[in-house]
C-alpha cells in the first residue's frame, strides 16, 4: 500500500507539472517575443516589428502586428501586416506567423492560395529555431505580358546562447522573370552561415553562398550567363576578442557572353587587426548620421542644422581615426579575372600603423601615416573596341600614370608619407582625411 501511495503521489506531481507547465511557458514566450522584437528594432532602423496585439491563453495565444520596412535613402516606409498563432507545451512553445495577404494587393497576386509561413520554436533553455517556407510563385501581368516564376524556397535558423550564436541556411531552387525584351533567371541559390556575436552587430564565424547559374538575356542583344558563383567568408577574433581578422573569396567558374566563354575568376579580400570597440563606435556614428538624414527635425533653423551636422562630422572623423589608429590593414591580395582579350590581374593593400591610445585624440590626419600599394595589369585589347576610351588610356600613358608593356597596361603605385608614387612619379596627397 505504501508503495502504491508513492506512485500515486509521483503521478500527481507529474500531472500538475504537465498541466501547469504550459501556462509558465506561455508567460516566458510572451516575454521572449517582447525582448526579441525590441532587440531587433534597436539594432537597425530599416525593419521594425510592431506588436499590436498579444492575446495569451493557457495552452496558446494569438499575435497580430505589422512589419514596417524603411527605404534607407528616402525614408519611405512599407507596412506588412501579420497574424500569428502560439501554442504552449511543457518544455517550449511554437509561434506560426503568416502575412495578412488580404490587406495587400501585391501579396494577393503573389500568393493567391498559400501564404509564406515562418514557424518559431522556443525552448526553456533559451534556444530559438526558425523555419521559413515561401510557396512557389507563378504570376503573369495581363497588360504587359511580364511573368514571374519562382520555385518554393525554404530556410531555417537556430539561435542560442542568449542570441549570441546563430546558424542559418537558405535554399532557393530558382526563379525566372520574363518580359517582351528581357529574361533574367538564376538556379540553385544556397546560403549557409554560422556566427558568434563579438560585440553589438559584429560577428565572427564562417559563411558560404553558392549559385549554380544566373542568366540575363535581352532580345536581339547580349546574352550573359554566370556559372558556379561562390562567395565564402571567415571572420576570426583574437584571443581576447578585442581585434578580429576577416578573409573572403569570390570565385566564378565561367562568364559566357553570347558565344564566348571565359574564366575562371577569383578575387580575395582580407581585413586584418580590426579593433572591435573602435569599429562598433564607427557603426553607431554611421547609423546616427543615416538617422539624421531621414529624420531631420523640421523645427531646427538653418544654423542649428549646420551645427548639428558639424558635430556629427566631428564624431565621424574621430571614429574613423580610432579604427585606423588601432593598426588596421585592408586589401585584395589577389585579383584574377579573365576577359576575351586576356587576363586582369593585380593586388592592393592599405594599412595604418598602431597609434597608442593616449595619442589618438591628437591625431591630425589618417592619411599622414597611411601606407599602401597597388599593382594592376589590364590587357590593351580590352579598350580597343571603344576608340574614345582607348585614346584616354594612351593619354594616361603619356602622362606616366600607366605603362604600356606590350599588350598590357600596367600601374604600380605606392603610398607613404603623404606621397603617392605612381610608376616612379611622385604626387603629394592632399590632407583630406
């Protein structure tokens, strides 16, 4: 009998947990939603999520709101309404979001039967999993004859470590846009990324984007096809995460223009010794400048606006100095591109020595200590089909900016001590930055 009582008590405890847990999970889910949207809205101004309603029940709930997308150039905003269904479990919850298609004529045409769906799964230990499904699109404009055909796209993301670790993947088999004069298409877009937050919007990790092919065809004109495009990137912090380095590669197997095919192509870009704190400050100042342009106070006088702009430019100048003074190096160590007339090869690099922190505020100019070099070789035949441009290139040869080496134009330049030396000719650099 005592044994049975223990099992009855244990069963009662489990039953209470199973019944009560969804309520607690629901409370946490609402808190997570509020925190996540607030963080997204605070980190960038271009996509804002506004929650107009969150009706939480015991085993589930409903969400309604609006996503506001802002054009960074004009400040124009496009609202997209959304609805969401929330379900609460014992260890986590699931939120399914769909756009309100009925309120948008454009979305109705794109998705007449099935809407895009974003499913968010949250767990008590702080992990968020997201799955995105965008249905196939088949649209034709009866007035113009233009068509859009896109395959179903799928993506997923996993966010953990309190939002500081992200994994994501996107698969889009392809899309085609046609009109009477133009056809544009791509096949098999793949995107994968894994990243860890270093500070603010600065992340380390690895990423890769691949595209099997892309085509641009203009009726009775040039047809251009890209084959096997690949972009990879790796950002690595130092031991104490105060500086980072980045390495990126862009490769393309072939470019086909009408009946001519040429390749392969390869461009490498490196960033070394980027100061995390200085770059974070630079990003904040750049965001403030962009916000000032799009949200200028109409009550300010011309003099007040000028003073505000001067203060902002001083902040921008000092932030840029701090980035350079940390010992930044940036460049493209490899440029190798093929054209019907021959190869385009070269490299370039800019660097600034490290300046002690107690001397950075007194730095007069970045360019005073800036060092750099450039080497580039371009085939002469690349310009022969355009007589005006070919004449300009020969003019640069006469002035010493270019050297003609047989069938190739070459330029070799070095920057040091505020002097730019181009093919052994020295030019003073104006004190601009």
